[in-house]
C-alpha cells in the first residue's frame, strides 16, 4: 500500500503554477497579492489537503499564536471556583475559534522584573488577567504602557488609557439593587464588601461611592443606607456587623452580599435571631453561576455575572489587539437579576 504523501508548499506552487514566494505571502497573509490568486491557492490547498505548519507561520509572522492567561489567586485555594471554571471555559472556546492556544499561569503574582524578558522572548503574544490583584498590577502597568497586548477583567485601571478591560457591571447592578429596594419601600439597606476585595481597591471605593451617591440622591441618612466592610477571613467580623444592623432601633430591611460563601453565614445569623427571610430582612448576593442560590432555604436572589462571556470576550479583545484589527467591541458584559424567594421582584408599576 502506497504511503500517504506529505503535501508541502512546493506541491501547492506546482499545482497553481505560482512561485514559492507568492504561496508563502498568501499563507502568512503578508505582502501583496490579488483576490483571484488567493482563491486559486486556497482551492489547491483544500484539494490537496495541505495544512500550513503552525511553527512556520509563527516564525513568518513573529507570533506564537499563544495567549498567556493569569488566573486569580483564589483559584489555587478554591480549585472548583465557579467563576474560574466558567471564565476558563469561555476563554478556551474563543481561543479555539480564533486558532490560539492558552498558556495558564495560576501564580498569585508575576515578577515585574521579568516584563522586558517576556516581551523580548515573545513566548506569548499577549496576556489576559482574569482578576486584578495588587500583587501584579505593577506588572500589568508595564505591559500595557509598553504596548504589549494585555486584557484584564474589572473596572478600568488608572494607567489603562485604551480600555483594555472587560467589565461585569459591578457598579450598575449594585446601583440597581439600591434603587429596587427603594421602589419596594425599603428605607434601611446595607451593601456589604469584604476586606478580601481590598486587592481591588478601586472596586471597593466605587462601591462606597455608589452608596454615598444614592443616599444623597434620595435624601437618606447614613443609618438608612450603609456601606459595610468586613474581614472575609474573620467570620466574627461579618457576624458583629450584621447583628448590629439587625438590633439597632431601625433594623436593616435588605442587604447585599458581595461574597457568595458569606450567604450561609448570613442565613444562620438571621435564623438564630428569630428573624425570617424575606419577611423581616431581604437578602441578595452576587453569584458566578446561574443556579447559585437555589440550594438555600428560602432560595436566594442573586445577580448572576456571566463569567463565561467575560472569558470569551477577553480572548476576542486580546486577539483584536494582537492582530491589530482595530475592530470595535463592547467591553461591558451583561448580568442578570435572578429573583428568588429571599428578595421578591418589584411589583408591576414599581420599575
């Protein structure tokens, strides 16, 4: 039996009666050639079953067709973290569609001293940071200001002048929560933010400003609309803060929790005080997956951040920068209020 022939660029040149140089320009999309010539070459490649060498294309274009993806520090501590799973799934699908490979790095920081070496060695064509931590913000700043293709998730950072971020609507859905509470007649609300998120200081300050702006807009006192920070790693910190709000003269009527794991603690505290959800206090939290909250009793209302879309969009934006296509993309990722028993939807006419 005759062995299958290994088709090369020379076979394509012979089949099309074109030069090797012309075939190379079309395969690597460099230089000038007509649409008719390109069509002839593509047809010959399909008929002969020719697949361009990825390594050869990389050498010709000075690209590796590889994306570096830096995962958040908590992906090491919580390997089943739903945000990371969904984000990685979206990024993987997008990279596959765009013919790029993903190189994962789940270290809690990347040494800033290696910035120039990374750019010089060109082992990846660009970076995606799926979370913004203080430990590698300096590294990100060097990459972005040097012009190295870089995308990150979260609110736009001060040193980023070109909008290299994918944003999950953080400030919008928290504003919506406060507005819906007001429409439902709640006048004592609290928005909880944990110290763990102090790694994203700008996000924390945005949450604080959201509460302050809303309070002033509605003419509410500081006791009626609160911004509460607590230590995520010290359960007593959250317990003391919530118990204080529930035992004051005008107890809190609705709370928003930024960390989904804190919800179990909140439910336990509320129950131990003889209170009911949502009759005595309504509860809303952020979730990274659509069914998050259904395991609670009563079922928990959540704002669902579409982390799969964030991963997919991050890769699209990065490839756009790598290939200098200059296409316009929407940076904001949609979110959804998933109403369940802990916080009932607004009645007709309230919105």
